[in-house]
């Protein structure tokens, strides 16, 4: 029996609210993902500007950030583009699941010159309150990433949030409805091989994985197609982290809100002892290793509206 998404979300929101104070100390992989996301966006901006330059004197066209540019006001490299940005008025960035602002800070620094409004939102009020950039942005707490948060946006981003979304098609459909044609959604999440072999080891000591499995590439592609978004780029990789014990690994996961549903991980002291004893994924120095599997995706709303039942 699958759980009601509303119950899952209110549980996740309360878990993240509890974790908000200690979140930054444990969110190493999220930090790595934020850097990948930023690098991807910067390379898109550079590609965009190179394209503008090569099409110099061409007529109006729309970039992936939806800037309608004239041939003669092509954007230069990011660093030199601050002064002369005639098209920054009424251009919106929306960051979903922004949390404490690990991603917000660096994105703001690089993207602010290109946009007039930077809006951050999160399902958890406390996570939003802890956002280090709250003074520079417009914040919207208790904003569900499956419900359109604005009338329109020229760029949507989210870091390490998508894995908490029970229905990816609803999520992408809401992004579709607020993105301007030609604009993109860049996000990172955790993939279906995330934290393996932890889950296998847990299963061996009798702890089943009751929470939502992470999304596979196939699910991501299907949901994007159903919602009308084009998947422009998908990259996945592994990130290994070492812990002094299985218990500290489990504590970190719990702190980050993993468990994902009210059924979460329930594990006894005896099972933890068995895990410590059997744990096979050790580093040469005997540290317990965990292997995260982040992915990064770039989705674009086509320039011409596609007819699709989800978005009618
Ligand atoms: C792992 S944290 C990532 C926070 C931040 N983006 C970062 O990079 O550190 C996931 C965040 O997503 C939020 N979240 C979970 N489900 C959400 C939803 N349906 N809508 C909006 N935010 C959500 C959580 O409250 C939490 O702050």
C-alpha cells in the first residue's frame, strides 16, 4: 500500500525542520552537488554567450535562460556582464527546496546580474528560516515543489531535493507550467544506486527499505516526457564518504531526513551491532564507507508548446 503524498510531505517537512540546525555540518555531498550544479549553469551561460557572439547581428532569438536578445547586445563572459544587462528586469529565478542555502549563496553570486528576482522556497519553515541568503532573496516557506510557486520563471533550480518528491511527473508538470518557453530547470538528486551497498547490508540484518526508492534514469526520462520537458543533459556519478562507524553513518542519514516516509528506517541496537560486525564496505584504514549516487539533469521547456494531457 503506498502512502498518501501529503502524509509523506508533512513528515519530511517536520524531519527537515528538526534537522535544520545541524544540517550544514553533515551536508557534504549536498555541497559537492551544489558545486556541480553551479558549474553546469556557468557552462550553459558561457555556451549561451558564445552562441550569441557567433550569431552576431542575427535577429532576436531566445536563449536557454529565456533572454530575448538583440544581435548587438550579446552577453559577454559572466565576469564582464555585470554592467550592461538591459534584459534583467522582470526575470525570475526560482530555487526549490533551497534549505539552508548551500546552493543559494553561490548561485546568487553568479546569477544575480542576469535576473531581477531570486526566489527561494522550501517545504520546511525552519530550513527556510536558516537560509543564509534570506536577506538578499525573496523567501517562500512551505512551498511544495509539485505546485507551481509563481506565475512564471526564467530559470528553476533545485539541489538535492528531487529525491524527496513522491510524484516526479507532478513535479515536472508544475515546472513546465511556470517556465517560460525555451527556459531550463537544472536540478540534482540522488539516483537509484544511492547508498548501495548500505541497503543490501541493512536487508541482510533484517531491516527492509520501507521508504521511497530513489528515481532511476528511466523514471526521470518518462516523467519529463509526460510533462512535456526535454531532457537536455543527464550525468550521474558516485561520491564516497567515510565514517568512524556504521552508527555515525546511520545518524547522518537520519539527520538529513532520510527515512523519507513515516515508515522510515527502524533499526534495533542488536541490528546495528550485526551491521558493524558484517560491514564489508570498509576503507583500507578500516573506516566505514558510504557511496552516494548523485545525478544532475537539465530540462528544457520547448520553445513551442507541446500538446500533452498533463499540461492542458
Ligand atoms: C537535502 S535538503 C537540500 C537543501 C538544499 N537545497 C541544499 O542543497 O542543501 C532537501 C530540502 O528539500 C526540501 N523539500 C523536501 N520535499 C520538498 C517539496 N516537496 N517541496 C519543496 N521542498 C521540499 C526539504 O525541506 C529540504 O530543505
